[in-house]
C-alpha cells in the first residue's frame, strides 16, 4: 500500500500529492536562473545606494523644525567637536582643518548639528574655585579665548551645521579616581546639610561653600550665554553631568534642611516650594541666564544677567550622584527643576 506524503512542516506538504506530476527539471532550472537574476538586480544597486538608504530617515528628521525655524527634538543629528588648550595636533577651532572637518561631518555623515564644548577647570572637586577665564591658572589647561569659540561657530555655519555651546567642568583633583569627570564635583557637599562644617582651605559651612561655587558657576554660564545670544545661537547647553550639585540628597531636602532653601534678591521662584536646596540653587542659575539682571548669593551683589532668549538645555547623566554611593536614581531622573528649562 503506497504511503501518502506527510508534511515536513505544519501546512501543505512540499511534496506532490498522489497522481500529481512533479515539476519539470527544465522549468526548475529556468526558475532558479530567473531568481538569481532578480537577486542581482536588487542587490547590486542596493549596495551602491546603501548609505543613502541608511541615512534616509535621519535626513527627513533633519527637516523637522519648530515654529521659530529651530530644529525640533527629533531633528538633531549631531556630534561633539572637542578642542581645548591642551589638545595637540591639527584641527583646532582656528585652523583650516577645522572647517574641513566640519564640512566632512555634514557631507559624509549627514550631520546637522555640532556641539562645541567650553571647558572650565576646578583645582579641587570640593572647593568653590572655578577657573574659566583664559588667564586663570587652571583654565590655562583647557579654556580657549572667546575668539576661538566664535571662529568655531562661524565655521559650523559655513558647513551648514547648527552650532551649540556646551559648558563642561573638569576637576583637577584626580588622586583617588584618576578622573577629571564632573560627576565628582561637590562630592563632599552632596549628603550634608547647609549648616554642616567642612574643612576646605579652612573651616567653612556647606551652605557658604555651595553658594560661592554657584556664584562662580553662574558667572561662567552667564558669560557664555551672553556670547550665545550675541552670536544668535538658538540653543545653549549650560551644564553637563554635575549630579552632586544638581540633585538633592536625603540631607539637602526641604524637610531635612529647610534653612538651605535660599533665593537671592530678584530670583523669580518661590524658595519654599523647592524640593531641596540644590533645586533652589539651579533655579537661581536659570534665572541668571534668562534675566537681564540678577543678584549673587554671596553679598547679594547686583550683576548683569545673560538675557538669553534661546532654548536652555542641561545634559544630565544616566549615572547617580557620586556622593550617593550608587543609592540614588540617575541624575536625569533625580533633577526636580526640569520645568525651569527647555
């Protein structure tokens, strides 16, 4: 008794049924030849057009703009062009290679945005000193002149790129971790009340130390926000990865440290509504960037603000504050002042 062919997989059997004639060998050869030719027709042009196809979607996103003509959040496709005083080789912002590199990124990699880091240096991670003038001792390691950054902005525009300045802090106290990463800035302040005394170049309260540092950082941020405004930059990244000073610890919250909730004269927020003292301090920084004038924390000095009208961005880290010993959420989750910026 002949056996009926059983399916190899669920569904119809690939074998002919009883009484059916198998496919002609000549027909099979013709079918195989047609399939090969079809594959070649599809694959060869596809390989030549691969780059265009891969970048098609980003290319479309690059045209996404908001009602002011600025790139929307989904429209950025960019890179960071890092150059500091200590960088070596060819390619600084004032070199001919700089413009060539920018044009290459735009043409070959379909970029539409370039982030230009502006690096300030801290001699000690827990001190209040922040060097950002090119003539400062530690700033001579990294900080360039305003003219260098203006040249980078000009070249970016010549290359068809959206230039964005980004403030970066490098701390030079690298004895333990061996890193200049900004995540270590303010490590000793993080989990202390404002009344706690620290010994940093003498006895000083955490509140005084923090407010002095915030005053120095505000001056740094205001200067480059003013430069961004003068150069008509539509975006400004005013900080990056400073989790120890941007997020609040259990000992800097409103309930644990109510005396730390302080606003300077003219600040446009209600300090009593801050979740913690670090939130108040960064709302103060944002006010200094937005307003034509602001006051310092220390001495309540009247100062010229940035009056920046573009979009303010803060580059939060995925990592938690270093002072939390990994017990806190990532910086981007722990920041409570997101609604103050764009």
